[in-house]
C-alpha cells in the first residue's frame, strides 16, 4: 500500500468500531495478516471479536518462557472458549541456552537485550509470514503510542500495522470485557494493570501509571515491539 492509501484507510476507519478495522485487515490482506497478543484486556477484546466475526487472522503470542502461570491459563481458556488457536512463538534460544551465552537473569542486567532475544527477534522472523499485523495498542498507553494511526506503515518490520483500538480508552476496553463476559488475566484484580514477563512485572500502587510496574528498576517503557528501546541507565532507587 502506498502512504496515501494507508492514510486514506486510516482516516476512513478512525472512529469506527474495532470490528471494522479487523474486517478491513482480513479482507485487504487475505491469508497474510497476523495478530500478536500478550493477552492483555485489549488483546482479549480483539481475540473475541476475531473469533466472533470468523476472520481469517493468524493469531500468535510471543511465548518467552517467562510468562506468568495466570497468563498461560488465560491463553488456554481463550482457545477453549472461542475455538481459536493461538500459536506460541518461541525464541531461538531456550532459557538455559540464553543463560549459557549471556549469563544468568539477563533481564536484571540488560532488559533491552533480553527483550530483543525473546520478543523482537522472534517477532521479526514471524513478520516474514505477513503483509500486515494487528496490534492491541491504544494511543493513551505510552508517549510512543500517542500518534498511532488505526492503519499505519510499520517501518520496523516493513509491513502495514493495524491498531483497531488506537482511539479507545481503558474504560471502553473494560466496558467491552464486561458486556461480552470476556476472560481476562486474574492478575489485573491484584494490582497488575499491565502484564508482561513475570520477572519484569510488578504490581502498581494506587495513582501510579498503569505501566509503572513494567521494568520497574529501569528507564524502559517498551519491549521494542511498538516503539523504541529506552536504553538508559537504571532508575535511581
Ligand atoms: S520482558 Fe523481561 S524477561 Fe521478558 S523478554 Fe523482556 S527483559 Fe526478558
């Protein structure tokens, strides 16, 4: 798609329900569109919509080997309830191999490197299968996501990126979860609004930014899938 075509599609879908963007993606890129989910509430909302609309979208999750048991259970519950397969995409290195080459607990010393090995490189390899990918990002999640279009060019991976929930708020997402009784991660109710790998996710206090529990000891806000790495020194404790 040309930049003008992408801008036109994005403008046309802005303000439409997420199902419209999902349908557009499935029809515009038949057999060549993927959806990467980490089973956040946004991802669960989109997965339910993909299943309900019976859209031909290849759904997968980056199985870093470090996910919470609750996330693994939710993965299987979504597959059971909606009859969809969510492929697990593993890194090239097992955790033991990573430890052998990079030393123990890389996430405690160099989380950007760890995310690159366990998330970004596997995603990059997966992207070769697609012409477009769907994400569950919202504009108000991080500064890096603030200008996300419903449809945009993803120069990192060289394909079209579709963000059906770009304009949605967290409240809209949770309203949809309640209305459709969509399963979500039980850790949300225990103070974890944003959930990634277990070693890099902690609960947040009332009033903290919802993503404050991600890489809490580091000045890092993105795993590198949607925005820049933030390779700054660790936060002062
Ligand atoms: S979130 Fe943490 S454990 Fe997971 S890949 Fe990134 S640095 Fe590694």
